């Protein structure tokens, strides 16, 4: 790691002294100053530089401008919002101890996801190591996080991973008082939880912001890092719409206000004193803050909390499709001008989309007239709608635009992919037939044990080929090439030649791998 340069002993820079200024330079300076005066104070173009700096009226206006400028510090904002923030302490009685290899079966997140790694690294709710007593079965884990009141009667927001599975939840307010809290509802997909604190009907509370923050806006994080309650840090909004691989609803605000273990569930305030987001995760190779933290947007919090308060759970719309992004290669293969929309890899059997006639290879381009930028946006848009609602989808189907109307189903609590349990599906196969210029060999799927009856199975991949670069591996099953079903190597070659004749730069293949279907655009050589 390169040391920071010492800036304290840099030689000072002095501009060479000049005793005479040309008339042209003076005129230029005057015009610049006059221009600044017009932009800031609204003076007329006839106002001279001397009038700007000498008139009492200007001095008064200038002082008023200074008064409305944002203060250097945030003390006034902090004084107003800090009482609404709480420290959250939980006790969780584990059924079994963690495995020796560090795997914690109590993690609520998908194995291998960034949130699961965050949880495992820090070892407990919110990733706070806490105190672990009595190893083995029945041990109690204590964890700490943060939260904030959203109403005077004691409703408060925190993270799902802070209170998930908790037997006891206690909160400590800014004035040092401790209360017992009840978990009203949780939502694992957005990592949000709603709790209710009893004991008062006049709790100070924060307001969720109505507007979306801009990149570069100030942000204040208030929380309970390392158990040190009531800690305030400041920074800016670094980015928005971040996908950290936690799920299809990822839409995080990235901030650089220092956030550490124990801050999870705490608010990120804007300079109006409103909550722009709920701090939920950090990126940290070392375990401490490195200036990259992620907050759940206030718009998401509002939607989820309203449902949790009403019925204790969240219901989401569902159309029943497996989708993937439209890359530039895929767009070229489909004859699309822009790489936008969500590509349907496979509609689920008997799902709303399948019943409405949506097929593999279709691209959903808009919902109720609003364009769909990518697959994540489609998931968030549909997930934000109520089951039973009727939606209009614009779909690109085999090069033609069509409109599909369907009624949303309800997203199942668990969506299981039917995986092929035969891990040796490619073994024992013949070498197959080479597909020229793609760098792989294929054989009819029905000739390879465990590969199924449809398509051709990949039996060998050249590690330096275009196929390898696109992620093909032995055992993958190619179902379609260029929109046509294939069952032999000859049909694969014919489909590639057709795409080449149509002057396509790549050919689109539908591939089944590990029980999941996806589309892959493979570049094809000319001639």
C-alpha cells in the first residue's frame, strides 16, 4: 500500500510580482467580477465593479446571502434528529452451535451472498460479535444494532438481520432509558423489520424522506457502532441504484459516511433532517469502515413498513419468469437497437406469464407504459405491485412488438429451482461433434446419461475459445440456437450459418445449466 505523501512540507508557490497591469487585463477582470455579481445577486449588466463592492446596498445583500448559506457544521440537525435514534439489543437462543469451519446456520441470507459473508465475518445479528455463553446446544448469542422511531407511539424500523430469530429485543433511547420491544414483522428480501416499543406514547420520531437523494448530497449516519450508542458520522451520497448481489430487489444508496458494526438498522439523514435510507451493509476487506456503506432507500422502507404494520408480512406481485439482462451482444442477436429490457430465460409452468403466452426469448420492454431499463428494474417494479393487480406488458416477441395483459400472482415465499441432481451428466459421453469456430463439441442430449431428451449436450470446451469466454462448460445443454430448437450438431451448425448469412455478429443460444436456463450470445466469425 502506498504511503500518503506528506503535504506539510511542500514548498510554497509564489506568483512572480508584476508592477504594471495592462488595461486589457483590468477590463477583463472587471467583466468577470461583474458577471459573478449578475449570476449571484441579480444585478443589471450596467452595474459597475466599483458599485458592487462599495455600495452599502450590496454589502447588505451580500450579508443576507451569507446568512442563508448552509452552515459549516451539522450540530443543529443532529440536535433535532438524534433523539429519534435507538440502540437495539437482542438475545438469540441458538439450537446448535456454529460448525468448526465457521459456517453459521443461523445466517438468514443465501450462502455465498455478500450479506451472508458480512454476517459470517462479524459473527452474529448485525455482525456484532456480542457475548456467547455456554458453548454447544442452547447457547445464547447477544447482538446489537440500531434503529429509529417512525411514530410517537413507538413503532421503529431496524434491519431484519438484527432481530431475526430474536427471543428478546430491548431498545435504549438517546436519553438512556431501556424498553422492551416486540417484533411486528420482518422482510428478508429487503432486510427490513418493524418493531413496537411499549412504555410511552410520545417518543421523538423521524420522517422518511419523500424525495430521492442526489449523488453528492450530504448524509449523516447515526447509530450504535461497536455498542457506542448515539454516534454521528457524516459524508456524502456516493452512488445510487447499487446491486450488491443480495437479491433481485437490490437498489441501495451508497454512502461514504463511516458506518461500522452495530450501525445496521440505523438511519441515514439528509440535511433536512429526514431519513433518506436505512444503513444495512458495508463493504470492508478489513472488517472496519473503508468509506463504502449501503442504505435501503426511504421509498422502499415506506412501502415495506406499511405492509408490515398492516399485516406483519410483505406480499409482492409475481409474473413467474426467470429473467436476465439484455447485453449488447444479446441485443444484436435479437436485432434490438438498444440493450434494454428484461430477457425471459424461461417462464415458470402455470405462472401468470406462461398463461398469458410469454415465451423463452421474449424481451419485456415496458410495464404499464413505463420503459424497463433492465432485469432488476422489472423485478423491483413487479415486486412493488400488489398481487391481483392487472398489468400491461410490452413484449418483443420474435422481432415483433406485442402487448400482453396479465393478472399478477403472489410471489411465493420460496422459489425453488428444480436442479438436475445427476452431477455426472456429461461423463461417459462420446466426444461428440465439433462446432467449428466456437471451440466446443456437442452430442445429442438423449445420447448422454442424465442430460435429458431435448437439445444437445456440451461434451468438451476449448479453454481458449469464445465458448469458454461465455461460460460454457461440459454438461451444459443447448436447447435453442438463433430461436430454433436443436437436437443435433448439424442443426447447431445450420442455425449458426443462418445467423451468419443474416449478417449477425453473434448468435443467441438458450442454455440449461444446473437446472437453470439462460441465454448466451456467442460471437460468430464471418465466412
